[in-house]
C-alpha cells in the first residue's frame, strides 16, 4: 500500500488549535476533551482512562497482534514552589527544560480563585537598576521569579488573590506559522506530533482502507515527566510507534525536513525489526527520511517498556530546532511523518508469532543478519521478519 495524501491545511489548523489550549503535565483535562471532540468529528469512538489518556481504534481484519501509535498532549510548564516576600513567585519546572528559556516568557497561573497572568523574569531584570549585574546573574530556576499582573507587592497580597504553593503555571506558546512552511512556537513537542496523528487518521478513514490488524491511537498526558504510554495499551498490542520530536542540533542527524527515524534513545536501541520496517516503508513510498540516535531523550515507547509491556517499540519524529525552548519545525516534516504513519498502518503484519506474548519453541521467531559461519550454525528461520 502506498502512502496516502495528507490534508496539510487540516494538519495546520489542528496544530493551531492544540497550541491554543494550555496543557502542562498535570493540567490536561481541556486538551483531552478537545482531542475527543476531534475524534468524534472524524467518526471515531474512544476510551479514556481515569487520568485522561485517550485511546481510539481503527478496526482491522484481525484483532491481534494489534499495533499502536502514540503521541502526547502534555507540555512543559511550571509549578509554584513558594510565595515570596516581595509578592512574586518562586517556580519549579514541570518537565526538563532550562530556565534560560523561561526568562521573559508570558504565563498563566491557575489558582483556586481563577487565572492570573504574569511574566517570568530574572531576579535582576532591570539594566537601569543593576547595570552589568543583569548579565552576570547565573542561569537556573533559583534565579528567576514570576511577576504576577495583579496587586501583589507582598506575600499576603498573593494569599488574598488565592495563589498558593503547587498552583500550575502554563507558558504561552507564541506560535508563528510562516508562509514558507516554517512553524515557530513553544510546545510543538508534541502538539505537532498529535496534529500529524490526527491528519493521518483523517486520511485513513477517508480512504476506506481496512488495516491488517486493529490499530490503536493513544494520546497520553504525562510524557514530559516520564510516565508516557505506561497505561492503556491493552494486552493485544504487540508493537507501538511513538510520534514525537527529533533533535535537530549540532552532532545530531535529525532534520526539519522529512521523517527522522530514531534508532535508539537513552534507554537503548529501538526494536530492530520494527525500525527496519519503518525504514523500508519510507524508502518504498519515497518519503524523505534520516536516522538518528538520541542520547538525552526518552519517549512514550520507553515508558511502555519500563512499565512492563513486552512490545516492540519504535520512534518516528519531526526534526525540531531548539527543543524544549522556543522551537522551530517545518510543515514538510509533519506531512512526511503523517505519510509514514499511513504507510505503516496500511502495511501487513509479517511476524505472525507476535499474536501471543509467549510461545513455546523457536518456530516463527525472528532473525537478524549474521556472518556466514553463524548462519550455518543457526536454526533456519521459519519466516521473514517485520511487524
């Protein structure tokens, strides 16, 4: 099956909507509701876990061995650590991101009495007051504070406003969609991936293609803090493909054009056979791609393995410049990513042994390339590998 045509206008519009909904980890109810409404518009039903992981399914010709594609709707953010004597707020980050990128950010505080706006500033913010001290201040969360746009000159003023320790702070995305296809914003990780997933679902449902096996689409709510796809997979799922950002930076091989197929992250190599199949599908369908290894990165796939799921895992990404900062991507990568998803979902399952998690004996077990001497000593494979 060839790649399907992706409605890029739809993809762009969905991304703009997602970016407009604050969703730091721990404050994702609104964006979960939004994703569910969009799935309804696409004609799909869905399940939701207690905490808000959304799962929908494209029914296949067979139930097992099912597949899953996973993206996350939660983003980076912050939480109030202390109410300061000067009426400002000490913060701790939600997720792993540098205070360097927090400085100057506009933000929304979600308190028991409603929302407040504010700006994250360095402790020495005025050059007229501190002169060179502004540039000499170290970088770190201990050296920034949130100035609230309300009458808050002392701690008791913050208390009156209803602001308290633990309140969640959402960082404004400030998106720009440029005519040349570049998109610049915070939180493209992983709202761009989610938009590409929705665009792929739209293409598949409109095509009328029936997948070889049931294919689940999961939208998780806590990937930025390491929880990811630890729940809601279901026992029938044998392979998951995470959809997330790739690291476009010096020393990396990711790109803002085409799909970046991750070969490994900090938890180790991704599944040999699943990754090789995605590479083959990209080549066969003339989808631009490159491979990369991520040293300081983990995704929904890693969370699934750590949670004890015996599944094959892979990661396909859109290259992103300045990840976890003020990010930049290109629509070409998002379109290519969605195309690869449609090619994967439309492809047949080749490792039929994966229908069961555990089976006796070697019959149907996969094999990997070996030297000729090793091949002569090995048990002949029963079938070709692929998932």
